C-alpha cells in the first residue's frame, strides 16, 4: 500500500503536557479571590505542581489504564479461604497516591483548606474521576467522626494524612487510611430510615455486631466504612473497620461488584455483614443527624467533580477546534462553532465559580456562611450535576467522529457525567432538601438572598430574575410539585450573581442574556450573535497565560 495514503493531516495534537490549573482562568481567579494573601504563594505553587501532573502524558496514561483494567473481585484464596479482596490496576494506586500526597483528603483544619482542596480536586480529577470517590468520602468523614472525640482522635490524623498505603492492615498500624461508605440498602435506596441492618450492642464494650446487607458500598477496599444500622434506640451511625486491631479480617463479605455505566475504575459493591464488629459514632437513634455533615461535604464534591468534567470537556473541545480546519478555516473561527464553544465555556465557568464559592463558605465557617450552605449546596448539587451530561455530550460532538472514539477520552467523560447527579441523593432529593431548608430555617433563605443581593443593580436581567424568584418564593401553593423549577431558578440566579461580581463583562453579559434573560434556545450554541463570543472562547482555551 502506498505510504502517501496514510499521511495524517488536519488532526489536533493531543492536549497533553500542560498545566491544568494555570490554564484555567476561572479557577485561578477563584483561588486568588478566596484565599488570604499570606496563603497564596504556597497554595498556588502546590496547585501548579498538581496541575502539571494532571496534564502530563503520564497521568493521562494512568487514567486510561485504570479504566481499561477495571477492578476485579477475589472472594477466596487458592485454599478456599474467604478473603473478599478487590484487585486494582497499579495505575489506580498511582492516582490515589498522588492525590493523597497532594492533600486531597486534608481540608478541615488547614488554613484555607477547603478552597485549596476544592481547587486541587477540580484539577486532579480531570486526569481520572473514578478515584475521586474514596478521596471524597475520606475527606467528608471528618465531621461525622468528630461527634465522638475518642474515635476522631484515633482516626482523623490518619484520614488527613498525606501518605497512601494500599495494603489491608489495622488502621493503627498505617500512616494513612481511606474511608468508604455503606448507607444504601436494596429495599430503601435513598430512604435510609427504612434500613434493616441490625446492630446488637456488646456487653462491657462500646462495640456492636452488625447483621445485614448493603446494596451499594463504595470503595470496598477502604480501611473503614461509615454505615447506618438499626440499634435498639433506632437508626445509628457506625464506624466499621475492614481489619480489626488484632490483625484479623472483619466479617465483610463482598457479594459482587457493580457493573456500572461509568466510574469503571472505582469499585462499588454489594456487601454482607454477619456478626461484623463496628463502633458507634454519635448517639443511638441519631444516625441521620450524625451523618448529615458528611453528606453535605460529599455533595459539594459532586458539584466540584462535575465542574471538573465540564472543564476538561470544554478544554478538549476548544483545543480541537483551535487546530481542526474545515471549509477554508479553523473551526474556532467559524461563527456557529464559536457560539457552541462559548455556550459550553459559560456553563463550565459558572459551575467552577459556584463550586469555589461554596468551598470558601466552608472555610469562613461563620453562622451566616453555614446557613448559606444549607440551601446553596443542594441547589448547586441539583443544577450543576444536571447540566454536566448534556454539556459533556455537546463537547464530544465538537470533536465529531474523533470524539466518539475511546482514544479521545471523551466517551469516558460522557459515561462519568451522570454519576454526580445520582450519588448522594438524586435530583428530587436535592430539590426536597432545598424546600426543607426554606421551610425550617429562615436564616438559610436570608443568607442566600443576601448573597445574590450583593450583585443587585449591576445587570437588569439579573435584577428581574431576583424579583421573579422572590415572587415564586412567596407562593407556597403546590411547592413540592414545582420544586425542581424553583431550585433551578435559585441556582441560576446564584450563578448569575457570582459571575456579575467576579467574571469578565463578556462572560457575565452572555450568561445573563441567555440563562436569565431568556435569549437562548433549547440547545447549546444558541447564544445571541451580538455578544462578544470570541473573548469568551479565548478565555476558555487551555493555554497558560
């Protein structure tokens, strides 16, 4: 065959060997905005190192290998002994080790810890999203464990450690540990109060023996798990170690691994407890109250994880269009493609700015900021995670047939996109949680309105949207049936207010015109043609400036 027929032309080079952090202007500006000046140099240096690693060919190869070689369950050893181990490709452990060493499980007591961690999480999970699951649960377990000072004293230093050890050993014999979570049961799903797993207290001990089945146990090779079970006084939270202090394996039978749409590098399992030892965390009968702060923290990671997928998708799309030629010019200069790319860039930047604002509220820790989070977290979780799938799908289409091929990495992003909308409570759960906060916590609504009100007077479309939102909030008739509509508007108004205050004028103008002003179609790429779309696309281009 003639060599000339195999000449490759008009193909974009791989988006590799770049600094994922420094190339993201929305993220770098958010870090500068939310961190105190005295922390900036150190934080930025760490994020640049992480960004260069995330954009390296090596990390991209690790991500591909971890997904091409999904975890395998080994229930027995060669002699027939039950071992219940999950084997991962070495690249999974390399990804986790790099993340832990970068402090992605360490936020609660570090100055600016939540902003620094959220930025790092957004950067690093662009290399591979599946291993973000154990990182998220380990980070989020800290407030739940703090309800029991003795347990927290023993486990928190290990959870926030920057050392990753993959071997199963007693937690006290390791320099760092990871935690998983087992809440869901097959008869109840999100309705954890219907859980049937039983917890029998041991006499003369603070331990319990658990019997039951968990339908979804995430990261089953973790060193411990927070689980819910029915104790004598009601639903209670427990810390279940994978290996007991004497070195014996706890009764933890992995029945099977889930065959999932995406998130394939990460193991999710059905597990059986039969006389499984666990330590109570918090009061008996107060399991939901004990676990609620963990759920809120993992929901924020769902927002941040979706923002990461969005950013990687738009970076790939803009990069491709910058190099790909068609009809006498490069795609990025074609008005219709520019409209699509700008629309995608708006969605990505709005998600990033919102995620980082929520992280900053955690760092502030004031009464008003915590009240703000009670509405803003479920509203953001609802909307940002919902927008992720159509946005990533449109970005894939920008690459055409190239994007439909596994080697591009875009199919993996698309399969991953629906996950964060389902994990930690799907859309209806988030909407109902917003309603619950509106009805029970007046301070939460006041804090939310105060936040969006900071941008009043800066854009007439935002002002009108705030006014319409107040009208809707004043009418509680049929509120549950229209909860999704209400929460969507709350999220959009919040995003609009943040962009008006902090984004460049061309970004804020385009967002308000489309998302709040109604000058927008039903698909991406339907922005008003009179906007400065070229500047919006250029801002999203993944190059260091």
